[in-house]
């Protein structure tokens, strides 16, 4: 019996046609991924999201007209349900933090895109962050630097709403059940979950459950 696979519809934006062609070959070879649109700059990418039904946008950081970061901010504002991955040649902490602030759920280095891009796409669609090892180090270093500078760090890096959601996840509730309990949409639950995972540098429900137990949000 054949099983139908819903393909993730991808917009690929990079100002180098050869790079787009190479990445498209990698993505289209997968049974669950399909590039449905391309863009050569950030402005084209924003327009393409308006015209085309897409689930995931992959944006090069350095593009003409609008940069990938500017495009990510605009896409996040106009189409909050669309997931975003940033693609960069640079292992650069500033770009990485700006990408998170712009609404991206992952940051992939071009030098290892053939290895990391597929995993990053699938993680983004599961509502999980994709962070390369250097990015995780940057997050920890930034936190420790702020602590050493005497900055007032929040007692919890999670908002009260995020703590509510992590508690419900740890108790085994589905996204639909959480949405019903909190009277919000499933998409909003997914976005909160992605933010929680990104903030905590975690990957899945098991990690979140362990965190919830350690933080005293649920009984072990």
C-alpha cells in the first residue's frame, strides 16, 4: 500500500544562480521536500511569499535590494506561519543573533549545507531550532558575558506563557490539546514551542520534559 507524503513547499532565495541550482538539487532529491519558488534577492523573496503558497523559506543573508535579515523580518511580519532558515558563508555571532531576532528558526553555514540543510529543514518544520555547534557556543558565551558584566538576567529566560506551554508539553499534551486548553491556535502553540527550544538550546519533547522537571514545573 502506498503512503502519500506531504511535501514541504520551499522558497529558495540566493543571489547566485549556481548556488540556488546546487541547493535545489539537494532539496528536490528528498521525498518530503520540494522547491516551489526561487528568488535572487530579498525583495523578490518577500514578493514570492505573497504570491506562492510556501511552508519554509531559505534565505541567504547577503543579498541585494533587501538582505536576508531584512526579508526575514518582513516575512515574519506578513506570514508568521512560514518557517525561515538563514543561509550564510559566515560563522558570525552577530549575524546569528540577528537571524534569531528576525524570526529565523535555524542558521546553516553554506560550507556544510550539503550536510546540514536537510536536517535544518526538517527541524524547522517540526517547530525545532537548528543551531550549528558554533552557534550554541555563542549563545552560552553571550549569556556568561552578560552575567559577568553584572547585567540583570531574568530568573527564567522563559515568559510565563512559555512556562505554561512547556508544562503542558511535559505532561504529554498534543499541540491541539494545548491550543484548546489555552484558547490559542495550534500555529501559536508551534511558534511558542519553537521559541522555547531555541531559547533553551534543546531539540525535542524529551529535552523539554527533563527541563520542566528540573525547573519544578512538573513532578518527576
